[in-house]
C-alpha cells in the first residue's frame, strides 16, 4: 500500500468540538485499518483546532457593537437638535463610512483572519460589521427625517434591511445578515399588518417569510456561502415557531383577512424560493425546505379552524380538540428544529426549539386547565404534563436524529 505524506499547516483550521471529536474517531479507525500510519494521523490531526462558537470576547464585542449601533439610531431620533438636517445627515453618514472603512481594514489584516484564510471567525471584524449595519439604519432614519418622512414608516425598515443585506453579501459578514433578516422581516410583517388586523394577517406573512428563509438556508448549505446557512436556518425556525404559537390560540381568526398585492407577492416569492431550493440543494438539505412548507400549511389550517372560545370557564370538546392538535403540531415542529440543531451542530437552534416548546406548553396548559383546575391540583397537572412532554420530546428527538443520520450515511 502506498502512503502519501500529509503536510501539516502552520495554523490549524478552526472547527467545532463536535467535528473535531468525529475526526479523531475516524482517524483512529483509519489507523486501525492501516489506511494511514501514525505520522500521517498526527499530521491530519494537527491541521484542525477546536474552537467553540461562543466566547466571552465575542459576547462582549457583539454587545458593544449592538449598543453603539442602537445608540447611533437613538442619537438621531432624540438629539443633535442644534444642527441643521443636512449637517446631521452628513455627521451620521461620515460615522457610518468610518465604521465601513474600519471594518474592512481590520478584515484585511492577517491577525484577524481565520486559519483557513477567511475573516468569518474574527469577532473583532464581526463587531465592526455589526456596528456598520446598525449605523446604516441611523443613516436611513436621518435621511428620512431630513425630508420629513415619519420615523414610523415601515418602508424605512425595508430600506435598512436591503442595505444591510447588500453589505452582508458584499463582505461575507454574518452580523450584517442578522441585521438584514431582522429589519426585512419586520418591514414585511409590519407592512401587511397595516392592511389586515386579524390573526391570519400575522400568521401567513410570518410563515411565508419562514419558507423563504428556509429555502435560502438550504441553497446556501451546499454552496460557498455555507457560513450564511445557519443564520437563515435559525431565522426560519424562529419565524415558524412564532407563527405556530400565535396560530394555536382559538381567538386567532380570518374575519378581517384580505388578499393584498403584498401577500400575493410573498406567496409568489415563497413558491419560487422552494422551487429554486429543490433544484439547487442536494440530499438532506432538501428536508429543510419541506419543514417550513409543512408548517405553513398547518398554521393556515389552525387559523382557519375557528374553535369556540371558553364560555363561563367551560371549554367545549372542539376547543379541546383544537388545543390538542395545536400542541401536536407544535411539538413536531419544535422536535424537528431541535433535531436539526443537533445534526447541524447548532446549539442555538436546539436551545431555541426547546425553549419555545417549554413556553408553548406552559401557555397552552394554563389556557386549557386553569378554567377547570385550580390551586395545588393545577400545579400537579402541569407538572405531569411537563414531565410527559419532556420525555416524549427527548425520545422523539433521539429517534429522529438517528433515522436522519442513518438515511444520510
């Protein structure tokens, strides 16, 4: 058998502890099977270094960047009254340009590069790019103020989100992408809520946004922009869990709903995104498109199902049925995203799903049992529900992860 020499790199490539543990297991198996010798195994191992995604420095830099960016927006809205509108705009724009230049200068310095030559692992660059994306919002609001546009106009969020999105893809920065997703989603939902004040007017736009985000994540997962996939994936999960949470309430209805051009456009974009993801993504990534799509169907059906509200503390059989179906749908959705977080090595996604399920179970349990059970009995009932749902949730998550990993092997 011919062995080829593996040259170690001067700087190890950063990987998650889970990925490094998997690699060490595989290398040990290769050594036992004679595929590689001891020197080659050591050379392979030294090419990678375990780096946890969360660190105190990253937390402090992110918090600092967030406070500075939000402070700039606050400064625009409450101070600088002694300056003219044009001068205020120039000052804010110069501050924003300063952060743009500083972020990209830092990104070009070797000291802030990751082991594989990218800049995504640098918390310093990420913090400056976060401030830049937030400062762009200050520029947008100051420009609107200068031309007498109300600050509560939802289109300003859309402009802010579009600018942050362009900046994120131009620089490869994840922090600006998070700003863009937040501002863009806020604009879309706010715009539609002004036209429709019912439950469907909230649930449907949020689920459409979740479908689009999930499709984008699936496409990015198999491309050179794979570092963007977790942000889109987590955004899709949060939107799905939020929309299903709202759809589960019996008083969320469709009485004032109307098909507006914005909703029709959202449906068209969602369909196009799903088709594009089905064509461009491969293997397990396609499953990520089906999850928010299934949640869209389930959420719409739950809103259309108008169960009677409790009367004099009495819940009808249809009300119980609606609550049970809502819980089942939510448990499946949260279980899927928790399992997906395990499979994708995303602790944030798993924690979000578990926390959302715990909050949902608490709210639903009080809504169903509080009218008929009181005092100590209520706490006993809720305790049994929490224990049972926690056990079933963990068991289902383990089975789902095992089945999906077996199918992808």
